[in-house]
């Protein structure tokens, strides 16, 4: 299997390294200069990368970046996609974006699936991502095989667009927990509580999710290494709200993240939302 990976950000670079280590012939492309991982071949453009590949997957930041790597008139991967190849959008994008991409891929005689992933840098390095696959039923087995080196589970969640919706809903729940944990921690400090003891008690209760426990530890230590940058969390909240009919809680969460973004915290881990002005 020859796999093209488009986008050499934190996730894409690690995914390419993992695929190459698994034995897949791996070709990579990025729109700006980068240091390629070991064992891959670098293509000059997404189109060149796709021209050699039976599977093309993308890990980019947003709808605009997805359009650029796939559909650019001069260099987009669609122009190099073989009939019968499999295109997989692994980025967190909107349902509308992924449906438009699916139509363009199928029009070229290729197969398409979306597979946004749940997990961050440690999970992709260990091959323990969860993929949320939206695809026609006949495509699912091919997607599972292509993503096997990267995943611990591949979930069929429905037709194209379902994966994007489920991923945005998951991220909305995650960011809501992070924002609420930040406020809970601020309350504990204001009350003069021993936060270390409180965090230990908090983590022992059924109320606390693993995500909230990890967030509280990062906030307590003011440690925000960017596994999931705050700017991307804020973007995902905007995408969620674009399609939500009634979302008062997530609207408030989004305002918290937009405020942190305005304070220059966008490149830190999303737990930096706890930092006060």
C-alpha cells in the first residue's frame, strides 16, 4: 500500500511516521517548509503525492486548509487522485465541507471516507487513535485497513458528514469539561482550599472524567504543552455552533475560549483557558 499524507502539522507528521514504520510506502506533502519524518518520501505538492498513492489522507487545521490541499486548481490532490483510489479526510472540519469533498472525490471515480480522529499526539504515536468514519458501507473495510497502524478502534458512525458531526460534538463536550474545570479550580483557590488535596479527592469521585482530572492537573501546575492547541479548540467550537440550533452552554464555553484566544493563548494547550487576565 502506498499512502500519501497531506499536512505535516503535529498530527500529520506523526501519522506519516507511524505509517512508514508499519511498512507502508509513505509519501508526504505540506504547504510550507518542514522537517520530514524518517522513512517517507517528500512530494512537492499534494497533487504529486496523490499521483503515487492508493490511499490519500489529510490532517489539516480547518475547512480552508482542507480545500487548499484537496481542491487547489494547480496543486490540489484531487488532480492526482487515481480512479479507484481511496481518499480519507482525517481533519476536524464541518459536515458541509466533508460532503462537498466527498462529491468531488466520487466524481473522479475514487472512493471517499471521512475519518476524523479522537486522540492527540501520544495516541497517534502509539497507534491508539479512535477514528469516526462516515462513509458508504462498502468503503468501511478499506478505511479500517488503511488506518490500522494509527488506531485502536475504527467506529462506523453513518454516512458522510456523520463523522464530522460526531467529532465536533465530542470536542464540544471535552471543551465544556475543560472550561468548567477551570472555573471549579478558580473557586477552590478563592476559598483558600488545599488544591492538591482537593484534586486528589476530585479525581477519586465518579463525577470526574479522565479528561477533567488531566485538565485539573495541568491547570494546577500551569503546564500547557500544546497537545490540542487552544486555537483549534476555539475553531471547533465555532464549527459546532454554526450547526447547532440551541446551544446556550456551548455558546458560553466558546466565549471562554475566544477570550483566551484574544489574550494570546492560542498556541498553548486548551487547558490554558484557566489562565486569567
